[in-house]
C-alpha cells in the first residue's frame, strides 16, 4: 500500500469529491509521493515542476495538467 500522506487524508475526507474523482485524485497523489517522497519538506515548487516535466514525457499535456490540478486542490486545503 502506498504511503498515506496529509494530501491523501485531505482527499479522502473531502465532502465535495465524487467517488470516481476521489479515486483518480488518490492515484495522482500516489504518483506524486512515489516521485517526491512522503516527506512534505521535499514538496517544493521546484520538485513539482520536475514532476510535471516528467509527466509530460509520459502522457498527454491534458493528463499531466489534471495531475497538477490534483496537487493544487489538495495543497489548497
């Protein structure tokens, strides 16, 4: 099981996310934690840009933007 972070908790407890959206967001967060690690000290804007660049190499821009929107949503809480 992936490392549970505060971002995962925020998404799990969000009352305004549909179950399918929540599942997608949790998958996006798992990808982020696998890239940046579970320590929030590593969750910097520079690391997020590296993550975005790596996503763009593997998926469509629209999908990479969705993943980054997930991070923005969770971090906004």
